[in-house]
C-alpha cells in the first residue's frame, strides 16, 4: 500500500561534525533566477517506505499556517459543503508566457499549475511537508538496486474523453511525447529514466540508469503527468488549448491572454473523505492579475474568491487584511524550501580561499540583512535549503548556523591578508576587494547596502556593488560554454536563490556537479566528499537514513561556506470568508492533509457559502 521499498537499503548514520558546521541560505523573492527553473518537480519523499512525516510532529505555525474564519460565524467551518457555484481564482503572472497547455512543450510554473493540476493529474503528489503520496498510482515500489521501479495504477479510472487509464497510455506518453518535449525532456533526463515496460494492463516497470531514490517525487511532476494519448493524437492543436486528463475539471474555454474557464468533471474518480462526489464547485475561472497589490484589492472588493502569491510582502499583507464587512481572509501560508543568498564564485579570488568565505559569513549579521529586505515583512531567516515544515529540515544543521561573530571574521581576514601567498595577488596587508552583483530591486538594494556596511566595518574588506536587470544578472552568473572553464560565470558575489522543491538528489547534484558541465552549479563548488554524499542520497531509500544523508550534505556544504543565507521565500493561497475548504485535500486512501506549496492550491474540495 502506498509508496513502498523492497530489500534492505540500510545506511550508516553520518553525524560527524554536523553540530560544528553551518551556513545560512536565503531566497529573496525578487531575485528569482532560472537556477530553480524546474518548478513542476516537487520536493522529495519523506521515505520511500512510508507516507507520513517521520517526526510525527506538527510543523511550526510560523512555517506552515492556516487561518480559518472566526468560529463564531454561524455559517463557519462546521457547515456542510454546498455544491455548485463558480470559483474565481486570481493568479500571479507566470515567469514564462503560456501559449498552450501541453505538458511536454510548455513550461508550467506556479500560476499555471493552479490551472493544469485540476485537469492533468500525476502518478504521485507531494504533500506540503515534502512527503510523497500515491495518486493515480496505487503503489510505487523499487527493487533493492533502486534502478527498477514498479508502478501499479488504480483500477477503474478514465480520462474525460472516456478512454481508460492504463499502463500502455503512461508508457506511450513518456516514450512518444515527454521524451522529446521541449519542457519535459530535461526532467526525464534528471530522473535517469531509460525505459518503460508494460507488465499488464495496470502495471508498468520504470528502469533508471543509476540508483534514484527520488523517482517517486519525480513522478509528481512533468515525468508523471498523465494525459489521454487518443486525444493528443487525434487533434494536436485542440489538445494544446484544452488537454484531456483524469482531473476533477475539464477545459470549457481558453485563449491566449484570456481567463481559463474550467467546468466540473461529472465522472471524477476521487471522492471526499466522507465519500461524497467531487468537485463541489460547478466551474472555476482563473484570471491573471500580475500586480500583487491589485490582486489583493480585487479579492477584498469582491472581484475574486481566491488568490495565490509567491510574494513575502503579500503573504504578510494578507494576514491582516479584511474585506468591506470587516471579515478576515482565510490564509494558507508557507515558507518554501527555497532561500535567498549572497552567493560566492569559488573560482574568483579572493573567494577561492575558504578563510575569506568563512570570514564574510561570520561578518554578516543575518538578522539585520533580513530586516533590510523589508522591515514590515514577516521573513523567516534561513539556515538550510529546507524550511522547518519540511521532512528534510534538520535541527542539527539549524543549530550549527553561526551567529554574527565580528572577532572571528577579523581574525580570518587578517590571516588571509597578511599571507604572502594570498590568491588575489594583492600586497600583504591590503584589504580584500569583493564585487557584489545584484538586481535593481529596491529591497535587494537595501540589503546590499547593509551588507556593504557590515563587511567594510571589518576594516579589511572593500565592497563594490553593481546592479543590473534580472536577465542580465542570470547571464553573468551562469556564464557560457565558451568560458574557460565553461560556465564559470562573470562575477565575484551575487544575489541568488538556492534550494527548491525538487528531490534532494536533483538539487544536490546541480549544486556541486562538475563546473564544466553543470550550469546550475552557480558557486562553482566541486568536492569529492560532497559528490560522495550526493551518490549516497541517490542510492539510499530508507527514510531516516536518507534524511541523515541530506542533513550531512547540508552540514558539509555549509562548512564550505559558498554563500551567506538570508531568508526563506514565502507563498500564500488566501480566500474570502465566503469560501470553505481551502488547503484541504482528501488523499485517495481517505486521509486528509492540509496546507499548500508554492502558492499552488487544489480547489476540488473548496466550496462557496453564498448562493
């Protein structure tokens, strides 16, 4: 039942030095480079052997919170769901324009997923805490090598065109569409899928080229997105405008630049926890309002029922907002597994010397840097890639994050600057020079000004700050193949984003892969001990052991000091007092989970109180 593993998969626990290692990770929402450009691949499973949070603890309210309407409301949360009505969902602008909805040729980021997830479902899903749950699949299990995965589909599911969901459909979708798709081929490559074999009508085997404990998480993204092959083959242009899936809603109409209108699927296969048919609403209208404040204003003045956002500022504003009748919003807020940092280029002197990197980390006062981003915003300072609500979060790594230590910073810098063999070729005793590259965002401007003050207060650092547009920054940081070495980048330090919602193996591989062939290794950090830990994360399927390996990787990464952490990014889904059920999802086995990830909501169990 659920996600299972076969065979032992034991791992020696690596704890050495974790308590003495640290570095902080922070993501500034407005500095949003393409380093995290795999938005549909959610975070990794809690364990391949189980679906629940291994800690058994409720995540802190500060990292995943749900605020409902006041209980004294006579039509409050205990009222029976009401069937019917039209939900109006207000979306942020996607980072890439949507010109169609095919899951293989169109990047579908956070706003897009609010729409597409209700039409095209996936083999698995990732819960808000990062654990993986079966969805269209009834079970996903691996042999001891973690290179041969058996996927068993749920019986009796049909697409909205009447075609049955079977193993051949999944195989054909992967082999004939996803493998050559502009948006999906990279995800298949990352998952290391080499072949898909049909065993019987509801069973297939997925073979991967190397051990991949994160495959269940990959099946919750583009790799596992299932669609009707018959519809895709019959009318490709129609399918691009209105793809056919197994979801609770179907496309009624959509054209470029216009709202997407979905209508209920009367034959949807999944039910609510009490057995009632889903969805509750008759229709959903998804409208895009790019400006964050205008989106909130539209919700408060009655032009929408639900909004989504990945803005920390809007998440904070939603928490205190009331409508014209003085009623609070229902807010489902989360700090995401994604952090803003000031990232160092380890191929550029003096940042190639670990003494300088550790000194700059020690000289940085994280609390003041985070406050400078926005003093009225509810930031959460980061200590690792994972927020405290995630199953991958480590208390040990968090405790090891160093506090501001001006004396240590000065000592390390003095040691380096007086070294006659210093790597920057400056004369002994001269200050180090750090060039910081950042976008022209106002919040980041305040942060870099504060960082400049802190580093220069050591008396041994000169800081130059250069600002430019986001696209220019990405180009400078990522570099190109013609550089020597390839993708070395043209910067010293930069505002950047680290972590993400992908499986830890995918993120770790990108963070420390070979510089010449891994453009996403923006810091240009490569080390044998880190590569060994990446291999361990890939080949370890036991839940506790895999979490230990991830924590050890974070601790060792922190010890290398490739960046200064700022704060976690934030997302929110909020609704008016007329909306119930926001943030609740009934799993196919009847369990109910609550929360959201990345501002992506599920609305089949949301209902309207109003007539």
